[in-house]
C-alpha cells in the first residue's frame, strides 16, 4: 500500500507575525517544487492570517493548532471552525499531548472537536500517545488503542477518512528522545490494526498515520522509511526552514 507522505510543522507558541512571515517565506523557497508530499504548517492563531497570504496558491497548506467544538457563543479565548476557515486553514491539530497534559483536555472533548472539524470541512490531525509512566508499565498499546477508539467514536467511515492520525509518545515530545524507528513502526502497525477492527482492512491501510516524537533532520530518513510511518508532526525542527526542508526532502530508501 502506497500512502502519500504527510509532513506537518507545529510551531507551538513561537513566532511573532514578522518572524512567521519570514519563516514560511524561507521555507517556501526551499520546497516550492515538492509535489509528491503534503506539506502543512501550523502557526499560532495570531499569525494565521498573515501566513495564509504568503501561502495562497502554493504547495504548503495551513493548519491551526487547536479549536473549540461550538460554532460561536460565550467561550472566551476559544476559536471556531468558521474562524479558522476564514483565514485559510484546511487542517487542525486536535488532542495534542500538551493539550491533554497541560490543559487537561479529555478524550470526550477531543472527540467533539474532531466531529465539529469534519462537519465544518476541516481535516483533523488527531494526536494520540502514551506517557513515560505508561510506557514503562508496558501499556502503550492499551493507551493508544483506547485513545484511537475514543477519538473516532461516532464517526462513520466516510467521515473518518478525513482524519490524519499522529502518534506522539509524550515522553519524546521536546525531550530530544525518540522511539527507535522499529518501535515507532510497531506502534503505528498496532494503531492500524485498531482502525481495521473499527472499520475495515481497506480503511486501515489507507489511513495516514504520522509520527510526532521529536522527529528532526537527523532521524527523519530512518523514521520516514518505515512501512507504517506516513510522515511526521514536527515541533522544534519546523521552526528552522533549513531543518524542516531537510525533513520534507528526506532520502527515500
């Protein structure tokens, strides 16, 4: 099964408008001719509009880092799907480990967001992954399978086709640690088997599952050449155009 590679850069809480414009302009110069992969950047809310102006009609697509499931209302500090679409977003990251662990987002809340995103025409990048404590207990598979099932709860197969899954072991986020390519691929395969149990073998084989555990310009080749790893959700390395471009232009083996 040949799935198209999907490389996304999550800028997190970094970059002013001026810095964001420079970063995405520099990146565009380095990857503007790439046509065999999907390239996505997820800036902060405050820079989305300006970044969108740079990216219009290019091969780089825009994502938001989060959203709320309600379309409008008294939800101070929250962002709706219509607001994201109005500034050019096609994707939205949901269930990121930092949202789960720092801001205590639950599986149920994340599932509501996934449904709202799809219904609004946005494609969710749904993040799942275990903590170091859970990994040491040997329950990685239980955690990721449970988060997968809860994330897809209530989605028809047609709706679920819009979801990109991101496996991001929490212990490897921003720590410089990473699972071995073989270990990461094994978890991706397990997730694929869970999707098959929910939907079908064909669905599972066609679902894009990307890796989000400190992928960088040095380990990207090994990770991206594993059979079940379809791309990356990149953090720190996405903040440097040269490094992110190197990941995008990884050497296929």
